C-alpha cells in the first residue's frame, strides 16, 4: 500500500470540547464562531482573502475511529457503507467543512459554520467558489426523511 504523508498547517480553537458538543454539520449553527490558528511556518500562505467570503477547511478528525466501515446516518433507515456517509469515523478521518470568514488577524482566521472540536488539526484551506463548487442539479439523500 502506498503511504501518504500530510502535515497540519494549523489548529482549530473551538467552543466544542467533546464529540457530543459539536453539531452534526457546522452549517446548522451558523452563528458559532471559532478560530483557525495557522502555524508560523505557513503564515505567508494566508494573505487577506480579498473577494473570498467562505473557505473549504480540510480537517483531521483526530478523535474519530479509523476502523469503522459502516455508519447509520440520521437520514437513512439503516446502516450504510461509510463512504456513502459523512460520518467522522472512517479509515482516514478527513473532515470537509465550509467556513464563513469573519475576520483575519495575524495568523488567525475567525470563521463561522464549522463543526470541528477544539484542537482539531487543519490540513488545508481553500477558497469556496459557488460558481464552480455548487452543483445545483446534484442528487442528495440528506433531505430524505429518516
């Protein structure tokens, strides 16, 4: 098996301390703000985000199980294969959130809309661009009733 090596670029400072504290999706609590602290080695990659209102934030859910291959999503009637869910428990617990930029001060990006726990490693951030990231005719099971 080929190995992949990643290095966190920062850490999340969040009011959520434990898994049960965080919402199922960060967008369900759009007023909850938290900080992404970028490590010193990566500060030159921040800039001012001119013209950018939202960011994709790739996270390493370090408190998740890496042996789980199935989950029961709230929208499903039963157990589903993990790759068809958004469960944080998965072989590589990479989280993908969209955060609204509130402010940038030094190496700290204040955002709203994440579901990350305090101390969660940040793997990368990228600008969210609705013109290329929003696929309006995509199929979506999450609106189905449980």
